C-alpha cells in the first residue's frame, strides 16, 4: 500500500501515515515547487521555455515546467478538457491554444496536462493530481502560484498581449485587461553568474 501526500494549510508537504506505515515519497520537492513556486525558479523555467525549439510531431517533448502546470490548471478553470479529443484539440477554447503556442507544445498536450491535474487521466505526472486537488481545495494558494507564474513571465519579456491574465474577471480572448490578482511577494535578489 502506498502512502499519500497531503499538503498542509501552508503548502508544506509531508508523507502521511497509512495503516501504520509512513510513506516516503522521493521527489516530494516537485510537489512543493508546484504549490509554493519560487520567483527565481519560475524565471528560469520561462527562460527554458523561450529556448525550446518549435514543436515537431514525433519528437519527444520536454517535461512540463511548474509554470506550465500552474497555467494549465488555470486554463482548466475556464475550459473543460473532456470536450476535446486528440483530433479536435486544435479547436480548443482559449486560453488552451494561447498556452500551447507559448509553451511550444501541441494543444493536445495542454489538454492532457489538464486531465492529469483533475485525475481523469490515469498515468499523469507523479504529483499533478495532488497539486490539482490542493489548488482546487484552496483557491488562494492557486492564485499565489498563478501570480508568480505571470510575474516571472513578465520578467522574461512575455507581455500581457502574449500571456494575458486570463483569470481576470471579464477576460475575453484578444482583450488585455489589467490583472486583478494580489501582487506576489517581493522578488528575491537573483544571484549573478
């Protein structure tokens, strides 16, 4: 029997006891990076996204970064991935197509990530479903992660036209609205190489 990981109110993740057995989850820091993203890490993730080659069918895609997972969860608040299959993914509602283009992935990959996050896809990445559950249970936690993902995008020259705050009230594709999210915590100084 495997143990489960349950984030506490502050986003800390500790293995839980299951039937008298304490589960040790190697890589638990991956879940922590999703639930409590660091601005400097998020900036590095955006830089890695910018350096990707355009998507080519048949070529293995890089693993999703935490900022991609966070924004995919945000898209799932607006779009039901169940309405699209692999042959109709290119018709998905925004912001799915916008994110796919920005991430240099096919729309079907963003939709599959959304399915991983809600647990409807059985073989998703290790902590996707746990993160999706935690964000669904605590919208403030998700809003903080989303704000950091957007701020990191802005710090790497992804403007509001390329990546709008698509969770802002009244957002419509093609319309840039001012962000209504609370400001993220002040940035930590970046170490210069």
